[in-house]
C-alpha cells in the first residue's frame, strides 16, 4: 500500500483513556479509521500523540500506551522526523496504532534531543498557548507529510479532516517545485489536485486563526527550504478583508481541489459563509459495530434489550452518585462538550416548570448531564451543578469526565437523547445517531443530521431552538403521555415503534460505511481521475 489515501486529523478517539481526542471530531475520526480497517480500504492516518487530556478524560489506570508501538525505519532504528522551526530544528518520533492493517501514526516531540519547550509541543491537545497551537499545526502538516515519506508512502490523495493539517500542502508544493521544475504558483496549482478538505466547524472559535506576523515567523524556515518568501505562504491563509489574520480554514480551501460539509444543513450554511467554494455534502455516520449495544433483535425485542442497557446506566448512576433509580423511570440525557452554541442550559431555561412537571408526573422524570471536566471547571458545569443542587436534587445528576466509555453507556441506556444546539451551528451531531441506533428517541433542535429526517422517525423536534418553554411543553404534553402508554404495552406501542424506526434509520442511512462510500464516490475517485499537464 504505497499510494493510499492519507487522512490527517488533529484528534482521534482510538481508546477511551488515550488523551488524543476532545470531542466529536476525534470520535468521528476514530470511527472512520475503524470503518476503513474493516473494509480493508487503502488509507493511512496521521495525528499527534498527546500526553495530557484537554479537560475531558480521567486517566486513572491508563495503559493505552501498551497498545502502541514506536515507529522504526527500514534499519529498525527509531524513525525521527525533522522540521525547521523557530531558528532551530524540531525533532519528532512517532507511535503506531493499528487495526486490521490500518495504521494511525501519532507524532510525539517529547524526546531528549529537543529543547525543553519543544518537548511540550505535543503535551496537550488544543493547547491554550497560541504559539504552541501553531507549532502543533506545523508539526501535524509538515511533520506528518515527512513521516509518511520516511516510511515510503506516496499518498494518492491527502484528506484534511478539518484545517489543522493544512500546512502539509507546503510539502506537496516543495515536491512539485523540485520534481516538476515549476514556480511556486504553478506548484500550488499542482499540489491542490491531490488535496481534499472536510470542513466541520462553522463557529469562529473552531476555526484556527493566528496573526500573520506569527505565522510568517514560524513558517519562515520551511519557506526558505523551497526558496520562497514566507509572505507568499502567509497570503494563502489571509482573509481578503483582514490582512493581519491567518486562517487555517482559508488556507485549506485555497489549497484543496475538493471540499465537503458533513450534513446537508451544515453544507448549506457553509456555502453561505464561503459562497465561492464548491462543496459536496457527505453526511457523517457512526461505526455501527462500535456503538450498537442491542445486537440482533427479533420482533418486539427492542424494549427488553433496551432495558438491559438501561440497567447498566442505572448501575453507573448508583456508582457515581449513590442515587437509585428504576428501569421504568423516564431518563433524559444531555452529554457532549459544554460550549455556548450547544446551549447546555436550554433544558434548564424554565427549571421551575421542570420541577412542577416532575412532581405531577406519575412516572419519575430523571435527567443526566455529562460533559468534559478538568483542572479548570467549565462555567457551564458549575452552573448545571448549582441548578441541580438548588432545585433538582434526586431528579437530575451530573456525571463528570465524559469519555468514550461513559458515552457508550449513556447512548445505550437513555430513553430520550437531548440535543439543543442553535440551528445552523452544529456540524452533524453524531452522538444522537449513537443514541438512536440503541433505541433512544430524540428531543432536538432542527440541526445537523436531524434536519435530514422525518420527526416521527426519531422523536420530537423543536420549532424554536432557543425556547426552553417549548421543551417543557413537549415533555409534559407529548413525551410523558406516550411513554406512560408504552409502559402499559411495551411490545406494541407508539414509543416502541419509534424506537425501531430510529434504529433502522441509523443502520440504513447513517453509518460510516455509507460515509466512506460517499468519500470514495464524490471525492477520492474524482480526485484520482484528475490529470494535470506539465509544460
């Protein structure tokens, strides 16, 4: 496999305890890698090996390094990658994680030959220090390209999963300038033919931006290697209306031949932000084998199987909080990164009404919140805990240290999966797919993948994504009555019917198998078919 697709991502959820992911982007990348491994598709993946979690994981008992092995060259020596940076040479080794022949290579600067400050570059995912973050982007792109070259790979397509690795294009440009004997602009045009870009993030906070001055300073040694001025590189990532800001997203669009959004609604919104970009839509999917906790089902079995998973969730609740709940309680779950656009407090917008509903309901209402927690407490976590302590003790809980392991239990055991982002801000929302696969019904804003399906197939969809009163109305007037009827006849109820439709919908339309097929047909094959002529 000398000419695979080379997939670059800043994060991968490969193992629950490995701090190489922070949220949905990493979980998606981990699922995608497992899918290509299962299908034996020729792909190699590149990322960074972080030592510390980015406020998400509890690393107690972490033995994940045992699943990794150090990357060696053809002489069985530790392979070292060299990247000129900041008036010195940065060195990086690499770790290899493998699944059924598909390899993920993770670059690591924590080696003795590096300056002490350079050893910390790969210390933490999405480091808050902007200089360190920029160095991570250069390492991922340029270092990742050089790592693959050192291993003998010559990728047919370079797939940027978000813009963090866009600097790899400079290595392609250097290759074209050296081998085709062309100038920088022509080499950029040639390199572009090999690159595709998947955009996930519409909110500004997720689009990596740096000052042009800082980018010019750090990228200058690499620019000199290809005998160009660093200002030529800086121009490629500069905003048209802001000559002082460098955007990795802008760089990715300019140096990729094809790009895509990750849900129909996301792609539509992305085209509004970048109207000059031609973007395909390839809606994200989930790796069914990894997330399916129901297994084979006979007719009428879905509720009994769901109860088994629900009991596992109740066991976790008891272990972490001491609360004892019943398997017939109606359990709502909100679990993901706690950031403003996901509106984590929307469910508590009218907390007094929630208290009233809970008191008057003939079936106990239970609410679980979970999200990343770390050294510095997220203000949303603090507020959620305060609301629970003040008004919802016994009804709601917060489970800390959201991780893959916790996510598997929550998505399998929830009755209703809460999804509350402002419409047009979420890329796709694959956590809801995992819950639906396991029979959970959605109470969601009309965003991401939910925008592509019929409401009656998945649960309930809010008409006003910023109205907490509507959530309470739906719970009181629709969800509780339907659930109560379901408990009387769980084999043949409206609720059970929706559970089955939701599960079938995910299996048939929202798997990584379908996602991979979309990339192959819409992006990989068209990119491979392109020919550029050399003068």
